[in-house]
């Protein structure tokens, strides 16, 4: 991490090798588009990153169809590119009728207690959730559920992450809420890994527009400019306890 | 203005040939770094753009000295590149001791009644002022004064602009305020003009960092991405009366 | 549009004859109470206004009963008074059990693809949705769905409106959110049309209180005072791309 | 109410003997943890306090099980300690499957028209609801429903409370929203009553952590410090009409 | 105070006969335009209202000249119409050069210790200051000074008002800040007194526009509509301790 | 740092031995009342803490007089108790007439280039400044100046701290701004050091009220409760770059 203007840290918010991070993604690709470079950087420095993806559904999409099997493969490939330790998609919606935002209570339970990847199994130092201001109803529902799951629990009952960060979704500059994007992670050296992960999503990414690699490149370049590095990712720091 | 995703307008907020715009800039270069592409686009479509620059001072600066004469030349050259109709620097501070933010009342008077470029002489449809959230004390003072000058006056007493926009300053992502950047102007075709105006500021721009052309390029590219065009500039729309 | 203090425009945000506007209203009368004068002004200047009303239900109401057939008639009459080009009520809820706010995904689909009046059929320049801060759960749900539907889509896949405005609901001063009502449209000359449309809602309007014509008159008069005209309507400008 | 620094009032926001207050609590104990001291003070001065508790469910909880019968007993005991005039739990969820936040419309109806304790039966001067910023999905749903129910209604149709206050939930410092806690009620003399009510919740309170009496004591002590008294409770004053 | 929809109180926030209120006004007429009806209502019910007006200056104004002697007479007449108990203008600026916003510390001292009308001499229960969001630099300075003066002081050192309200200035809908106008005072019966006080300001009020009686009438009517009364004034409740 | 509920870090935001921190305090005691425990914790773990105190003046105060010599002694003693490496008071105002908030430009220069303790001499990793929302005019001025000084500078010209935190002032719960206090530092083990530093301020602290040790204790206990520890201090994280 060399930077001309700021002497940046070699750790991300003090996270160290063997610390554990849990990332909650509404759909496959959200873990990459927003915080992908940061996950790659964390993984590269020995931090164990685990991704709980909430759902993928079968169905018609603008510009094609969504095939859960294909999307699971893409998700696995992207997670591999980022160095993710373990990952899972919780709800495979074969009928295309599951409406995530009507399942608030189940979402909280999922994040707290999913048997493979959850607060209970990972016991993470840091939790990454979608930021509050995303325009997408599923992102809002997952944000709320992740936020509720992250409340401070009495000792011994449930793990409480000491760091909670909100990450950007695709097109999240389209938001009526102005959030405080105060954490900036230099991801210059990890842009290639992020780009590889983005490429893994052949069914989701487009040649142009908001879902293109070029679009994400521009967003991360502008974030980089704000701390005078090549690429960066910004986060909303809901909790930083130390 | 061609755009793949949105069918953008050929006018900026309905401004038409011979409409008048007044831009208030704290220092020379602020009119270029923030809204330069928009000013070039307006000028190119026949709108008359006038720039009131508040002050320039003689003195020591980080990375060199500020020579008022040189800076006036740069300012004139940049305004020419943008197609500005008339421009003036109001306060030449030869002693380097003028503190703009202790002259709130004089600033309001200046914007309302400067004899060459002001609300009184231009009678503008639109007023461009620094946005509220800039970190720089002079930008904040000029914002407040411009905002006060733009209040609705009784008919006949003083011109009231029906559009009031806040523009970005250099480094204005370094702000503790979250403003609503809701107006987006496609400036793709005018990036060359903005770049030329930026180059005119030889004493102010740097090869790298926040005051580099590359930095401004990245900011405008990210703004462009949000409406799926090459470059754009965003504004805070304090008033749009029609 | 004559105004003593401000020289107002003869276009609304640059909208021109044959431009298309889509208004999404949670229930019949919302298109009139909030933006009715603006719709009348747009129609009068040749802009094509289309209204998608989400739902009306059969059932008991405070102060009477709601009869879907009667309310469709009222809606048609009000739309005629405003000069609306086409209009439709999407969901006629004969059982009175449909809870709009549990159908977030269907709402987004409705606004994007309803076969008569939607983004797909109208391909509008401007989209009008309820503002974010309304107290009513249905208004909030329709706001969120309209906002999601208005995201920038890749070219060719779906129309993206370049203007997105939030309008007031009845009683929306009863709100815990402070929104930025920055667009003001002079509707003085169109108050009679709005009043006629309000009168069309015989089953909804009351002789006094928040649902009276006098109440709407007072709100629009105060908005008018802020730009020194007789009547005006204010909007939240979520997106103004040009 | 003696206070060294401020000469505090002997009434709470002007409420007087025989005035009526309606408190809406998502679950048993919310009426105590947030506004318990204030309710005790109101009761002691002759104001009639009524509590509508929305729901309690049978089911597994972290650290034990929830038995509706036991929790009703606890609720009754706590209400007695606070001097509450009447109280009811509306929805006993024996199956543990009721998801409050998918029943927005029923919640509004409940608060407006529950046959025992509601706006219709109590006709209150003041309504207490959870504040907007609570992290818990049920608190958010009850907040929204209470807010909607409190809108100004035409005279004769439904009671409209002239005071609407938001109270804190347990752990509500864990919030992404910054609300305006501008009302401060000196509850120093009523801390013993609040403590007794907290103790009544044997199945809910813990020896340590966020659900401990010591935790509530610390929160109320800090609120007290802000007005220089021993203990206080703070509220968000959504409406104060007089 | 009779009201159809809400059963309003006969006291304003619990203020009672012989309670004392201190109003800080930047210039003569601010005490009338914003909170005049409320002051008249308080006075009529026996509350002692005292007004500290900060400054008036000799000088050129838009639409005439400002003569301090004349303006003192107008101020006295307006205060009489509102039933104000005592009033003073602190700084008579004969030279027209005093810039209030460069005298922050002196302003705090003035509000705390002016020998005739101040916190020290009035020892008020309630303090009225301009709200934070006014566009005028003097209003902002007086707001900040009043806010600082209202902090909680140790007992015995200085009076601390238990109620602090922000009132509207003329044209304060022209504001970049969205404040929470949560207190609404029914002033229907006191509109005649307010109108008389407004008329006293012959040199300040205009026949039309923002400084006309008709403009104030419209603002107060809209505020009235929000609580279903004829006229009302709204306030920001910075502190309500009881 | 042991904690029942959260496994807290042994570093503060990743700061490590020999890292440098610059604290800017408006007056002596601000460095202790807000962030004193955190400074003690940092010092104890080998981080070098430097304090730039802006000013102290000779003059009359409520409850006594301010003697610059005495206050310098108190400041030195408090800094020693906290383990501060170096400290200085920049402006000794013997006449009591210096108004900090009219010297915005000089304040920025001071923080950037004071010859003993400044960004230039310390080249800090982290900068601590008063938070934006303090009610005191000097705190606001120092906040703005510190924020401006902390902007990202081109490499080589001036040090840019990668962490910028806002700390609380005394009585900062008396604020009209709602800031995001998202960083929580467990200071349980350092409360004794903070208490010792507070006691050093014999001329400033009081036996009761906002300036009493008991008051600070209550604030820090409530902050501690929010992360389930004994005492904590909260900060606004304006920048966390890594």
C-alpha cells in the first residue's frame, strides 16, 4: 500500500491475520461490486473472509434469464478470485416467488444462525452489510436484518461483531439518502482481483452501463481520488468498537 | 448530447439562448474545477455566462507564491476557454491580509451590487454558488452570502434568480455534510474545453493529487457513470422555480 | 406565468410539447391533491401526462364506504379536469384485503411494465412519485417502488426517465422526515382546474379538515408565497439529468 | 421535582390530572424500559396512562423460552408498579409465526380501534410510540403504524392526540438514524418505581448487558446529566400542538 | 382555543400566568413576523414576555432608508400590540458599520447579561431564538449566540431556561436546512393582534412580496391547516425539560 | 481490554506503538473532558500523543477568574496524567479580547504550521478535533479549522493524517446537530487516569453540574453501556483511510 499523500496503514481498520469477517450479500455479485477489492486485500493479508449470500432465484430478468445453477457457479468463481474462505447461498428460489422483503424475521434468523455461514458459525470481528441507502428493496431488507443481528448481545448468548460496515451496491449513487462514507480502503493493488471476480459474473455484468466493469472502475477510481490513490472502496462505519 | 440509457435534453434545466447565468467563485479556478464543463456547454448553446470571482491575494502558498497579476491572466484565459461572456475579480488583496469570512455583509453586497458583474448588472435566470458543504472557510462564506443574496425580493427592488445551484469545490468530497447532488449535467462533449481551462491555471494545478487534471477527470467520470455518459458535473438544486 | 418578483419560465423544468410524463399515484386523488396544478399546466402546454393509479379497494372507511366503481368514475373525471392523456387503476381490490406494502416486488414490476400505463408503455421524460416522507404506508411503498423502477438501466433494456420528482400527499406535513422541497411550480393559472379535479372526488373530499379544498388551497397558497405568486406546488427533485 | 440548575415544571409538557395518555408498546417491557419513569410520574400526578401492547409470542428465545402466560403476568405487574390505569396485550401469538412487520395495515387499525385500549377508547391528549430509529423490525413497524394513526383527522371522525412523543427502546443507541431527543423528563423521584417495574420482568431482564437494570440506570443517569438531575428520560417530540 | 379536530390546550407548552419568557430578535420586526401571535397569546394569558432586540442601524436599505429613531418607535408600538412586558434594542448602530456576525462572543454576553433584558434580568422559563436555518447572516449569528447562552449552567451561576424554541424569520422557507418544526401554537384568536403589530412596522413591511402582511397571513394559514385551525405558528423545540 | 460481550481489540483503530496522534483543543481541559481516556489508553500502549491547545485568556469567568499562568500549570498536570508526549498553548490572551472565531484563517495556519505542535511538526497518523456539533463558538471555529487543515494535500507539500476523529466537548449533548458517534473506545481501565487529569483542573471543574467529574463519569458510563463495558468514549469518524 504505497500512497503519495497519506501514509496508509498495512492493515484495514486494524484487522489482522486470522481475524474473521462475515459479509452478507443480498444476491450473488453484491459481495464483489461493492467491497470486492477490500475482501481481496483482507484475504491476501490472512484475514478469513466468509460470505453469506441470501438468495438467488430462477426467473425472467431484464436482458436474459436467471438460472440458479449457473449463478451458483459464478458466485463460487468470484469468491475464489477474491480469496474468500467459505461461502454459501442460503435461499435458492426455484419458483421465483420468494419476496425477501416480506421475511424480515427470517432474515435476522438467517444472519444470526445459518448453519454454514452466519454470526454463530463465523463469530466475526467485522460484519459487512449493504448500506442503508440502497434503492433496491432486497438490499434495504438485508441491511435492516444485518443491522438488527449486529446489536450488542449479552455475553455468552451470541457473538457481537465489534466492527459493522455498510458497503455500496451497484447503482447506489441512485439513492435518496445521503450516507456518511467515511471509511476509505486503498484497493489499488487488488483491482485486478476484483476485475477477475467481476468477470466471473458473465450472466450479470454488461458491456456498458451501470453493470459494466468500466462503471465499477470509474466509481472505484473516484473513491481512490479522494485519498489520492488509484482505486479505493468506501464504507459507512456503523460501528467501530475497540 | 447523446446518451445510451437516458434521452437527455439539449437544454440545461430549460435554459435557452440569451438567458443569463451568474457564477460566483471564491477564487480563480473555482468556476472551472466545479462547473466548468457546464459553463462551456451553456456558452456553446448561446446562454450568457458571467463570472464574479471574489478575491485573489498576494502571498505565500504551499508549493509556491500567489501573484495576483499572474492569476488574473490565468483567470481570463480559463474564462475564455469556457466561453464566458464577462468576468471580474472583485477584491485584489495585495497585502494578503483580507479574511473573506469576516466580511459576510460586504460579501452579500458584492454579489448583489458589484458594478461590473453582480445580480444587479446581470439580472440572471440562474445563480451558481459554491455548495454548502465545502471544507474551505472562504467557500462557506461565499456560499452563505450567495444564498442570502438569492432570497426572493419584492418585485422591482432587486433581481431574484429563479434557479440557484450549488457546485463542487476542489476536494469537496472532504466534507462533513452530506448534500443532495441531484442535478446531473452531461458534459462529455465539453470535457476538452474544461481541460483547456484547467490547463490555463498553471500556477494552481499540480501534476498529481487533488489539484491535478487527472483528479478532476476521475470525479467527472464517476458523475458521468451515474447517468451513463462519459463525463458529467453534479449540482445541489437549492431552488428551481418555474 | 407572470410573476412580480421572479421572471418565471414558460416551461416546467424545460419540459416541452409532446414530452411525456408518468405519474404514479397510490390511490385515486393523490395525483390531484399533490401535483394536480402542475399536471394541468403541463397538459395545457402540450405535454402528455399519463397516470398510473395503483389501487382502490372496496370497504369501510372513516366517514363512509369506498365503492370501487364510484371511485373509478371520480378518478376519470378528475383526470379529465387536469387534461390527463391516459389513466388507469391497476389493482381493483374487491375484497379489501390487498396490503400494498407487502407487495414490494410486484409494485416495481407494475410501474415498470403495466400493459397500459407504465415506464415501458409511456417511456417518459419525467416520472412523478410520492415523496419519501409521507406518513401513509401505501405512499411509502409506492415511493420505494417508483424509486427502484427509476434507476438507470443499460440502454435498450428499459426506459429511464431523466427527471424524477417527489410530490406531496394529503397531510404530508405530518412527517418525521424533512425533505428538500426545492422545485416550485407556479400553478396560479391552473388552480381552477385543480379545484375542479378536487371537486370530482365527492366521496373523498370533506367540507373541512385535511381533506377539504380549503386545506389544499392554503398549502398551495403558502407554496406560492415562497416564490411570490398566487399558488404553487413544490416537489423534491430526486433526479434532474440533462 | 427539585433541580439545582433548571427550575423544572411540576407538569410534564403541561399534562394535567385526568388528562389521558396512550402508550403503544411493541412487546411487554418496552413501555417500562423507555418511558417507564415518565409514566410513573404522570400516574403519580393524576394523569391516566393506558398501555396497548401489540404482541407477545410463544417460542424459543436466546437465553430461554417465551411463555405468553408468564409474560402477561409480568406485564400486569410492571404496569401496576408504574400506576398504569389500563393495559392490554392485543395479539397473543401462540404459534410464534406472526410477523408484525408484514401487518402494517392491521397495526394501524389496532392502534386506532382496538376495543379495549386504543385511540378510539382512550381519546388521549398524548400518544407515546417507539421512536423511528430503533433497530428492531417490530419497533419500526409499530412506529410507522402509530405515526400514521396519529395524523390529524377531520373533527368528529376520530380522536387526534395533540402530543405525539417517540420513546427509546432497549439498545436504541444502536441506531443508524440520528433523531432529535429534545424532550427531557426529570424522573429522579420515579426511578424506584421504574426499577420495580423492570424487576417484574424476570423472564426478560438479565444480570448484565443491554437488558440489565444497571444498563437502563446508566442510560437514564446520562439523560439526567444533560439537564443536571439524577435520572431523566428523553423523547422525540414529533408533535406538540397547543 | 377551540379546534374542531384536536382538543388543544389552553396553555402553551404548560406555560402559566407569571411565567417569564425571553425573546431574542436580531432586528425590530423579527419578534413579530415569526412568533408574534404566540407572544400575544402568552401575554393575554398572563405570561410575562420580554424582548431583547439586538440591533438596528442607520443606513441605506433596499426600498428606502433605515432611521434608528423611527424604528425604535415602530418596535415599541409593535411590542405594545403584542402585550410585551418590557423590550429594548441593545445596539443602536448610528454608523451602519456594525457587523453582528463578527461579534459572536459579545452576542453571547449580551444575551446572558444585558442590564435591562437578558437571561440574568428576566430569568425566563422559556427562551425564543431564531431557528438555525435562517438564510440571514445576522439571524444565524443570533441563533448560535442564543443557543450557546442557553446551555445548562451549574446551579447558582446563571439562569438556565428549561424551554428553548426556534422561531421563523421572514422568508425562512428560503433555507438550505431542513429543521423539525414540531411545535404548533394555535394563534387564530391572536391574528388581529399580530396584524396590528405588523402594521406598526410602516418602514419595513411592503404592500406585496415576502415582507407583506398577506405573505405572513399565508404562512400562518398553512401552519394552521396542519393542525386544523385558522392560524398557527410553528417552532423548533430545541429543549423541553420538565 | 476484556469485555464480556464484544471481543474488543487491543489497539485503537489499528494505531500502534510509535504512531503519532495530534489533538487540537480549543481551551485547556477540552483534551481531557472529551477524549482523555482514549489519550491515556493510546499513551499507555506506546502511541505518541501531542496536544495543541489553541488559547487561554485572562479574564472574568462565571464563578471566578481565569489566570493564564494557573491554567497553563493545570494543563501541564493534566497532560502528564494522560501520558501526553508534548503539549503547548498557542495563544495566551493576556487582554481577554481575542475572539477565536474571527480568526479562521490564522487558526488553519496554526494547526498546519505551529512551530512546536502541529501537523507539520508531528506528522500524525490521527488527528483529533472537536466534533462539528458543539454549541460553543470557539469549538465550532476550531472544528472548521481542523477539518480544513486535514484535507488531502498533494504528496510532499504537507502531512495528511489518515484518521480524523471528532471528540465531544463538555455539554455537547446540548447541540442542535445530530452527529454520528460511531467509534467507541473502551476506556474502562483508563478512567482513573482521566479522573486524575480532570482533578488537575481545579479552576475549571465544579463540584456539581456539567463541569463536574460526576457528570463526565455518567456520560462515559452511558457510552460504555452501549458496548457493554464500564466506561467508553465515543467519536465521530470523519475519515478512516487505510
